[in-house]
């Protein structure tokens, strides 16, 4: 079973197949939008199996050690997949920034990867404008002003991805937020985002 469109559940063999395709092919491989959710469900099932084995057998039993090794390999595979996709996205962002052309690679990206691509492309374009363009005109780069603006904006909102479902809640500014589902992405005030991240309800994607 292939993972080109992730229409079925994830298996160890399917993950390994995807890794091989990401290695062998220059283009980014197409995944279903819920790839992360399916992977986490698969990993959770393996961990449940491991916990069940540990409660019944010795932690040194063959089956327990086999499951532990498989979980370790699963994590290594998904890390390798991520890093290979990450490299392709960085290369695409560099091409887009240099040529001012929209890249078709976004058609194969997950929503989190699209955020990364847009963020990288914008930063690379800004750098070319602030550094290279000014140097070619005999001017000093205008990095300080841009950096200051970025630092100010960083204190306002943070883009996060939810690791668990979070019901509707009221923020410190008396504004109502949510509800949010697992894997939802939201741009929230830094004070709220920091609380969610500390409680391991979400992780940061990028700052705005």
C-alpha cells in the first residue's frame, strides 16, 4: 500500500515506502491532509500494545523488546520523512524568493508545511530587498528596522498547532476563543499561546 494519497490507515510498511519515495524523488510526495492525525493514531496504538505487553510480560520479553524497537524505528522514519520534506520546502522557498514565482510545490504540502514555506519565502525576499538590493544601489542594508518590527510583532501573536482538542475558553482580554480540534492551527495572543504550550496543549509553528 502506498502513501501517495494516504487514503488508508498507516502501517509500518507504508511509512517505509513513503520514506523511500521521498529519498528517490526530487518532488515533494503528496499526502492526505490528515497525515499527522493518522500517524499519531498509529503511534498511539503501538504504544498501547507496548503498555499491554509490559503489564503482562517481563519488560525483557522478546515481544516487548520487538515492539519497543518498532516504535523507535517508527519515530526515526517519520523524522527522516520530515527532514527530507523540510529540505525540499527550503529549496522551493529559495527558488520562489529569487524568481518571484509561485511554486507548484504547495500543491503537495500539508497546511503546516505551507505555513513554513510562506514564512521562509517572505523572510528570504525581505533579506534580498534589505541586503542585496541596497548593496547593489550603494546603500547599507536596512536590517535593524525590519528586525525591530519583527521583535515587536513577536510579542503580539503566536501561530500554534493544537496537540489536543481544547473547548471554548475566555482569554485575559475577555475575548472568547475556540473551540479547537486536535491539529487545528490558530494565531493567538502570545500570553494565551504560552499557556497552551506550557500545558502541552499546543506547539508553536511561527511567530507573527
